[in-house]
């Protein structure tokens, strides 16, 4: 016979009593959480009130009017046009865009480097395995700031200056039909110019990307459901190029390219990437790629060896075993720490000020703060921007993580 014991502090009639908030296990956890929440709110209110009171006694007040005043300084890397006569608010937007650009480039590059290095660390080839181990151990055990400075110094000292392109220096020559130039001031490349009807080409490109993902999804479903292998390499290449080229020709080539050309003491025209951006991008990618490589290696080792042996027994090649059997299962282990590495890249990008790259920290948290003297306002905005970026990365990566996790009935 089963005996049911009433929770401590509860009434047999089911009536609620205040003592149940502490004595009843059904409410005790909620009570402690509510007390903790009230304590946190009270502490934050005390700190905020103390800040406002001290500012008032010093004759100061929190104001963001400085965002509308003239900045008075230039920004070397400009994703959007910016002049020294523009406002501090526009300078902060340019710095924010520079932060997002370097963070995106570094995240993509670090992922590619990390996946390749992580897979090769488990290679049966002794030399390849040791080279990848050497890369991981060297790069992840040296501070990223040092790698930023090293790569920046190499770019400055090992690449030719723009004036060398006028001489007979064989190292100072443009690449790919005189469209790319790498100098000690940065890299210059063609810049697309959009004319009337260019949006049709852009829409065709977006549709091509969607078509490629749809094809890959269809091929995966056919493989898993029917065991039929659908080729995706060349159809994906055709989907990537053919629709865009056809729309470009039909619309009369609305998208053209502006090529860089040496005029005066530097290259003019085209699109330029400053050496500071390249150094920061490569340093963050190579440094974080070493950590991602270890995450990938751990994820692959977490997959049972029997999975690989079973796939090999079915006659699958090693490359397809890795891409179709091992990595899809390893992603459930790889993605959670990968999110942390993406967040580290975003926060480590604030070291850009060491090489003169004007990101969010260099503009809003640097020159703007010093010129206006609004340290509290600038730092609060800086914290808010980085918090929003980090939460955005976590949100989208968690969506992907939920899509890849093991579905249980």
C-alpha cells in the first residue's frame, strides 16, 4: 500500500499560507529566486542613484548631445563616406560597421581554418598531424595582441610601397590582370558599381544561393530516405554563376567594376583594405582557429568509432564518411564551444586600436571620449553595442544549435 505524505507546511484543505513560501518545496525555489531578483534590482538602483547624485554634486549630468556635434577627426577605413565635419554619432556608426566587418571576416576565416586543422590533427599521416599540432600549440599559447602586432609588422615591412609600382621591382606588380595590388598601406581591389537594374542581378544572386541550399537539402533527403546519391558539386556551381550571368547580360550589364589605378603617391579608385584591417583579420582568424581546431577534434573523437567502421563497411570513401557521417554528429559537440569562440572574436576585435584600425573602441571609446570628455556616456554606449552584438551572435547560433541537436521522441 502506498502512503502519500503531505508537503511540509501545507494544509489538508489545500488553503495557501504564507509559511508555505519557505516550508513547501513547491514554492521555496520561487521564493529564493524572487528575493535574489529584488536584491539585484535594489543593488543596481543604489549604484545608479549614487552615480546620478555624484554627477549632480559635480555639476554634471548624463547627456548624449555630443553625438550631434562635429567630430573633427578622420577615419582611415570607411565602409560609408565620412568626413571630419561629420558628427560623433556618424563616427560611432562607422566604427560599429568596422567592428562588424572584421568580426564577420574573422569568424568565417577562423571556422574554415579550425575545421581543416581539427580534421588534419586526426590524420593518419604523421607529418600532417604533427604540423597541425605545432600550429595549434603555438598560436593558442601566445596572446592574440602579439600576433596582431607581428602580422601588422610583416605587412608593413615585407610588402612594397605604392611608389615601387612605378619602377622595375618585380615584387611590386599587380595581380589578376592588373586588378589587385598589395602594398604596405593595404590591399586594393576592384569595387562594384551599381547602375539601373542592378537590383535584378542582386535578386538573381540571392535566388541562386537559396537554390543551392534547397538542392543540398534535397540531396541529403534523397540520400537518407532512399539511399540515392544526387550530385551537388557541379549543379551548385552552375546555380551560382549561370543565373547571375544571364540576368547581367539581359539587363545590359548594370553592375560594372571600378579598378584601382596608381595616381600620385597612392592608388586611387577601387576598394581598399587597410593594412591594419588585414592584420587584425588574419590574427584573429589564425589565433581563434587554433581553439576551434581543438573543438572540432574533440567533436570528432566524441563520435563512436563504430560509426566510421560501419560507413567504411558500406564502401563509403573516407571523405564522404567524414562529411556525411562523422561531422554531422560531431556538430552537436562542436557548436556550443564554437559560439564562445565567435564571442571571443567580437570582443578581441577591440584590440584594433593597437594597429590604428578605427573600430568601435577606437572611435566612440577612443577619440570621441577624449574630445568630448563624456566618459560615462561613451562607455555605456560601448557596453551596449558590444552586448547587442554578442546577444545577436548567441541568438542565431543557438537557433542553429537547436536545429542540429539530437531529436528525441
